[in-house]
C-alpha cells in the first residue's frame, strides 16, 4: 500500500532540491517512490506540474520506433514514423501515471504564488533513515496519509525539531 505526502515549499528550487535528495535516497533503497511531482504556482495563479516522466515525449519516441518498424514492412518508414510519433504523443498526453493531475492542481491552488508543493507517492519507506536525512529541510506538510506518529515525525524532521518518536531517555 502506498502513502501520499504533500509538502509546501517557499520556492520551486527548494522543492526540487528535496525531490533530488529523495531520488538519491531511492538509489540507496531507503525508499521507493511511485511518483514525485512538483506543482508551481506562478504570480497569475496558474499551476504548472513538473513531472518526473514526460509521458507525451515518451509516447512520441515509442510511437516513432513502432511506426517506423511497421512502415518498413510496407516500404514507407517515414510515413510510419510520422504517424507513429503523432499517435504515440497523443496516447502519452492522455496517459496519467501516478498521482492524479487534476487533484494535484486543486490541492496546489491553496499555496502562495511563487511557491511550490512537492507531491510524493511513497511505496516503501525506511522511516528513521529518511527522516534523519530530511532534518531541517523546511517545508510545511499539507496532506499525508501517514498515521499520526509518522506524520508528527515528518513535521518535526522538516522543522528540525526533535521528534516525539525518538528515544527521549536522559543522558
């Protein structure tokens, strides 16, 4: 079962920095992300989603390959590639992988102009190690499907406050 976390940051650069940190932790097998999207609200109130995967471009590349291959069979590889690229791009644009785009836009509408929200779909998590590395990153937890204990620990880590979950024995 996956968990959903939405964290607001004062800038797109800070949200991207945290996303890159999480992606590097994923390479170390400390967590597994299903999706990590940054929503940015400009001064006009328009919300732009920065996805990890551009499904339109991926569909166009795949469509070009298959279209050219089929076009070779009928001795018209350029026509096949063009038709394949167009149909692949359309299919990619219509595909929605991970977190629902409309929901992200609705949720990001509540952030301040010029700020950003990081949407995370977390499949697996080594909580203590990930929270330790997120210590002091800032950001405000907007929504989460974590239980109360994990949510409090996440809020504390982002704020660089000692978490209530940690060992509080006197030294």
